[in-house]
């Protein structure tokens, strides 16, 4: 069904025929707009931003580009088309018809999954709200705002499900999504990473590369859900998510490119010299990778999780790309999990269903490698013998069995003293953060770039790189 833009809330769910739901969502809408004005991007509310807006959910031509003032963006409710024959694809109920309503016995866990997913969307907008003040170019500023408005729409997607399928407690949860705030000590966002400050653009690119990729894997897992409206909502969200990861991958790639230029110009890879030349040295970049990657690994939950087993058994949440796996039931099978044991490790055999978080995390790690291969290719081509790497999945964990020990980035268990003595070479220091912050100055002349990042290879939607992507008023 095409998206109806004539209504107050654009949608393709025939909202006009459910007056109660329409009224409830129209009641929530001004709260969302107030939240956007208070905690969305700081400034720029009167600027015209070159944004894409969804016009239909089919694969071809779902987006339309044009200049829009952000508060006028048409946030709405878009679900992928329904397959009337869809069957449950995994777990104990495999082969049964997908659910169009929430079964009473799964109300609480499904609501929790939707609330956790929904909570991350406004959280990320809050985390990024000051970045416009230090944008490295108008091209980047536009991409930031594109990401922000789409995260706002993803919040709408989850709020629709809460309102449409979870009655009064769903409506209350929808209100709470606007009341928790990223980094608020009294009422923080649910998941750790979404309370980390993002006050420089290097962190933004790391976030869109690593954290949005967690979003991709979690959405893919929920797109397998037996609860069909959730599955269809997540399928459409995934089409928007791809651009967010593109922003991260190309953003980090452009930093690497600029740093390599500076290394060539100065004839050295010495970090101090690169910093004097106004660039981001590769060891600093590595420390940011170590920080964000390890933080995002925690977003998959514990390595062994009875929650995950129950979700899988009941068809609430599958594995990303479930069809890639041979066995969709995973009963009576085991998974070998490496866990710390003193200063060494041992293998624990756990039921596969309990290992679902770890299985999806492993697929995520593989996906994260793609960008590193591309960035390392640039480094190698420039003639340098340096490699950016992903740290071990055991490094700096706060969730799961590895949270009880300290390891090197290579995953070797070490004492707390050794960790503390070496951490400054593994994770961003105060000095690193202050230096990155010192580079953050706003550049708003069309086509101009800040000195620490190379221009993109091409513009957005075939526009030139020096197109005025944001007209600032
Ligand atoms: N921080 O059994 P366990 C995105 C909690 S990103 C704090 O191991 P489970 C986006 C856990 O909730 C994708 N708490 O975990 C990206 C549980 O609490 P309860 C977001 C954590 O349940 C960029 C307890 O610890 N979507 O879309 O198997 C921009 C026991 O945990 C953390 C989702 O996450 C943590 N890191 O799995 C914008 C999908 N990890 O229930 C957007 C929905 C775990 O005992 N969420 N805990 O109170 C889920 O599927 C699951 O809740 C999790 C955890 C995968 C997060």
C-alpha cells in the first residue's frame, strides 16, 4: 500500500479506519514534536535540509529527495507489505501461521523487546544533538540530519506497535520513551552504549559504523519474528539503516584518507607530527575503534542467555538472516562457548538456544570486518605497513562472562594492574578526546571540508559535493 501523505500522520496502515488508534497517536504526536524541539538537533530548525522521505515501501523508488525544514519532516508509520501466507520460520512453532495479533502469553516479552528497540532510536538523536555546531561540511551536516530524522521515524515505528497492539501499558511505554534521556543519571536510556556521549564527529562516525550495525542485526533478528506487524516494521526500517552505516564507513574512510595525505606530506607517521598538521593519527583512530566496537558487543546481551533461548523457542526473535542457518529449531544441539577460567579459558557446552546472542554477535563481528578491510586497503595502497584491527570480543566487556576479567585487545587475560598500566594505549585517553574536540570547528561553506577529513567521492542523490545540502537561515 502506498503511503498516504494527506493525513496528519503519514502512514500505510490505513490509520483513518481505526479512529481510536488514530486519536491516540495524534495525542502522542505533539509530545514527539516537543521532544524533537527540546532534545533533537540543536539549532538549524529553520534551515532547509536536503532530505529523503519515504514515499512507498517497495524496493524501487521508495525515497524522494527535497529541501525540508526538520520540524516539518513527515514522520510516519510505514510497514513492509504483508505476505498473507507468511509462516513462522524458527523455534517450537515453526511452520505455523505468523501472528497478526499478540498472543496473551507473549505480551510482556514482546513489549519489552519493542520498548528496548524503541528506546535506542530517540537515544541516538539525543546523543548527537550538538554535532551540528561542529559539522566538518554541509554534506556531513545533511547526513547527520538524515540519520536523525530517520531515527525519529524508527521511534514512530515502535510507538505505532505499542499503541496498536499493547493497549494501555503500550501507551504508557510510548510516553516513557520520551521521558528517559541519554546520559540522564536518574532516568537513563536502557542499553549502555546509548548513554555514551557523542560530542565529536569521530565518535559519530564510529557510532554509525558500529552501533547502527548492531541496529541492523537486531532489526534483522526481529524481522524474523512470528509477530508479523513487528517483522514488517523492522523490514522497512532496515532499508533506511543502510544509509546510516554508509555514513559511518565512508566517514572513517575519509578520515583515513586525509591522515594518509598528511603522512605523505610530512613524511612520517609520528602521531605528534600528524596532530601538528591537524590530522587524526592512526593509533588514535585504533583506540576509538577499540572503544566503540567493545561497547557495541555488549548490545547483543550475554553470551549465554535464557531470555534469548525463550525468545527463540517461542518465535519472538530469531537470528539475523535465519534462512542462512540449516537448523531452525536448535533443540538438543549444543554450542561450545569459550569462557574465562582463572587466568586461562575453558569451553562450556551450552544449549544452542541459549547461545543465540553469541551466534548473532559472531555474525555482527564478521560484518564489522568489511570496513576494516577497505580502510586497510587504503593504508596499504599508500605504502604504509600499518593495519587497523578489531579487538577481541573478550576485550573491555561489561556484559557476560568476559565482564569479570581484564584482557588485552588481543584477548589475553591479564591482571587489573597490567590493564591499568596499558589502557592508555588501548582506549581513548582524556588527551585524545581533548585533541579530537579541538579539531571540531564548524565548516558551512558549500564544498569546503574541515582539515581532518577528506571530501567524499560523490554527493548525495547525484548532487555535486559542493551542492548546498543545508541552507542555513
Ligand atoms: N546494556 O539475557 P541477557 C539500534 C540487559 S541498536 C544494558 O544477556 P537478552 C540503533 C538485558 O536487557 C539495536 N543492559 O539479554 C542503533 C536484560 O535485562 P532484563 C537495539 C543490557 O535479554 C543506532 C539483562 O541485561 N535493539 O537499533 O538476551 C542508532 C540480561 O541480559 C545490555 C535491540 O536491542 C546492555 N548492553 O538480550 C539507533 C533489540 N545487554 O530483561 C538505533 C531488542 C543486556 O533482565 N533487545 N542487558 O531486565 C533485545 O533483543 C535484548 O533486550 C538484548 C539483550 C539483545 C538487548
